[in-house]
């Protein structure tokens, strides 16, 4: 939502991340501004109303930033694939079209949001509040940081609220009958009694043989299972701020000058000391308030604060000391308590009764230490360390710029860049995307190392920040594409795969023979023992059984109900080639719904609501004229 954007602004994130967290719907803000542009500038049109390239580009950029923030380096790897980005752009455009259809329907229905409602919504937003109240300066600062004027922001809020009227009304009308939830709950709570006979493929490996011809045929048909991953070898220059810092020297005069010029960095915040009396809410909040007010009146009448604190305060630790608390600065105490404490003008002043989550307080100011600048002798060592780090940071960024310039101007090797920054190129061994050594195991570095563009153009990478004050530039020295391994190298693996497959077939054949005996009731434990097998009995198996493989449990609950006095019998193949004969003997269904029924009811309501929303969009799309413009040629749906 819009507020995601503003929350990021409030936290001081860079603009790209601010934009990245905007919900896609707000990318439509501004579509109307382009309605009068020539048709051939649009990327799509909904009932004749254009969606501009700018709107799509903004939405696409926002969605990319959101995915990057959510998925991290995994998204960067996906983004290396042009087809993925093409599909992403198309999905963004489709969502813009859906949004336009919903907005048009809301307009058709005459849904409106008044200016006063918008004002109330904005004033209530916590992002714009300071000390619990709306702060207009903060409001303007944050929306400007997000690249919006007050008018644009208000209109975005209006669009969102109108949209919520339509969608919320639709979804809010959905309901779930108690019987539906109860039926589903009983299905979830159902348990089943089964007997199992496991036929492990491993047991039949010695019964099968593999020929050279079979090995060759299997290898030729399954070469994609026996591949060497693509590998790359690179040279790189590593710039490390920690190494640069070791050569930074600062004089005592430099330290003193820095202190004099940056005294705002050495401020000691105002500290206050108070005593308090805490009256807990107890079972009767009104009585607690009355007690606090009576104590306050007594104090104003001359009663001793320390004595009252010892007698009445529930903060037993401070009560023993007459209510005295330790020194504190702003940002430590409960906000209401802190506000009252810092509003007291002079030592000895009493607050009014203050309510906090702990109860009612009466606060007495007992000491004030004004904000001061910490003396130089106290912070000299800290100042020197800070100055050294600042100079190292400046040098790091200067060297980084030199590295970027030299590697860009001389892209065919790292020689000029190495000379410019006084570094020696480091050569890596071959590595795959999953085996890159440090510091090359950063996602951005891996993406660059395996970049087709860098290989084809034989060029240096950009300077890549890898965190902890480190950056590098790399050059691809050699690349080995993904390729099939030689048969001789994988012959044993191929033979083992064929043997497992054949052994699984033997296990299945024996399982099918036994199934007939199970179905007729003729299979006994002696028959199984003769085959080296055993019968397992599992009573009350639930859908969430911990002792059984979940894929097997899923198959057990897929099996039809058994007939009277006759089990349902199936042979189930496992992913590892094992076969399991399952005889389903009985099913237990609870008579009453469990406590899960309410949760299921809520989840089922969400599923129905999502289906309703999809049906709405399908209906709107079916009735609309939607045009996609690609290479200036219209495609009409």
C-alpha cells in the first residue's frame, strides 16, 4: 500500500527501496494524465483508455525493487534470464489492466470518497505522527521524499479508498456455512487404520544385471542427468577499507581540530532523575485513579513524597528509596511517563497523575543534568578513532572511484586498474555458481562472473560492493560451458541408476503378486516371512502423522473407503523406488467438529473471497476491450 512507501521514507531508506515497496496499484496514479496522448505511445488500452509507457515503467521498476528486497540475490540470478524479465513485465502490465478495470467499475457504480474522509485517513496514519499527534511538517517531508505532492498523495489515497469500497464490499459479502466448515474439519480430523508391507528396491539389487549396451542406451537418453556445471575462472582486484585504514595517520592537532569542528557529535543528552509513586490498575481502574489523585492532593498539601512512596507505590524496588529512579535520557521510559518527566520545569515540581501500561504515576523531578558537550580529554581517543575511520572512508571512496574509472577506460584487462590503485590482481581457480570461494561468493559477484555480456565483450565488470567495506572488479579469464560428462567418468553412476530402476521393477512385480493374496485375505505373516517381509499395523493414522513418509500418508488418504469386511488394497510406489502394499481396513470420522472448525471457516472464507475477486476480474475482462500494443501493432483481446 501507499503507506509501505512512506514507512520506508520514515526509516530513511534510499529512494529506490522506498519506491520498491509501493503496492502495484498505486502505479496507476497518473494513467489518466496520458489519456489524450496519441494511441501509438501507449503500451495497452482498456476500453479506449491508455496505459502509458511511463506508468508501466514505474510499476515494473517498483515490482523489480520489491522482488529484489524480498528475494535478495535469488532475484538477481533470475533477472539474468531475459525471458524471466519479459514475463515479469507482462505480469505487471496485466495487473495494471486489472487495476484499471476495478477503478472503472467503481466509477460506474458511483463510489465516492469525500475530502473529509481523506483528511481523516491521512491524519490518522502513524507515519505522519509525532508524539502521538499529526505533524504536518513530517507529512510534507515524507511525501516529498516519496516524490509526491500533497495533491498527488491525496488522490492516491482517494483511489485506494474507492477501490477498497468496491473490493471490500464484494469480499465482505462472502460467507461460510457452519456445516461447510464442520465437514472440512471432519475430513482434516479423519484417521485411518492400515496395514503395510514394504518391498525395498535395495533388497533386489543382487537379482538384476546390467549390460554395457544398457549402460550406453541409458546414458545417451539421460545425458542431462550427468552434466558438468558451467565453470568460470576470473582475475579480480579487491579493494578493502580495513587495509587502507592501516596507513592512515592523524596528529594530535588533527584530532583537536576535528573535535572543535564537530562538537555536535559529542553532545551528552539532557538527563533527568525523578521519584515516582506507582498505583497499579488492579481489578478496579477507577479506584486506582482515585487513590493516585488522593496521593497527589496529599503531596500538594505538604505530605512527604518519600513516605508516601514507601507506603503506596507498587514499584517495590524504588519505593524502598522513596520512589527514586536512576538517571535517564529521552527514549528510555514509557512515552507518557517520559513526556511528563521532561515537561517538569524545576527540581521539586510534581506532575499530574500520569497513566502508563503499568498503572498511574505521580512523578517528582529530583535532578536535571542539562545537555552538554563532553570534554575533549574524555573523548580524545574516541575522536581519534572516528577521524581515522572518516579519513579511511574518504580514501576508500576515492580509491573506489579511481578503480571504477581505470577499469572502465581500459576494459579489456585489469592491468591499468591495478596500477591506478596499487593493487595486484588475484587469480581464482575454476568455480561453479555454487562453489565460488570468498570473496567471490557474493550473489552480485557470481552474477557478474557468469554474465554472458562480460564474456562476449571481454570486458571488466563494474565495481561491485560486497559489504564490510569491500569492493571488487573482475575480469573473466576462461569459461567452460555446461557439458555432458564422458561416459567412462559416470559409468558406475549410470549402472547404479539402471540397477535401482530394475530392482524397483522387481519389487513392484512381487508386490503385485502379494496384492492378490491381500485382497482375498490369504496373505499371512508366514507367507511374508518366507519372502523376508513383515507386516506393519498402523492404527489411527492422521493426515499429519509424524512416523510415516508424508507422500505415503497422502496416498493413504487418497484411497477409497473400504467395503464391509474387505480392505481397500493398493500398491504405492515411493520416490526412491521402494514399493509399499497398503491395506486400508477402517476409517474413523469424528462425530463432532473440533476447535479447528473456526480456523477452517476463516480460511475457507478467504478462499471463497479470492475466488470471487478472480471471478470479478474475469467478468470485467470478458466485457472489456483490452488492447496490447507491441511494436506499434495492436493485439486485441
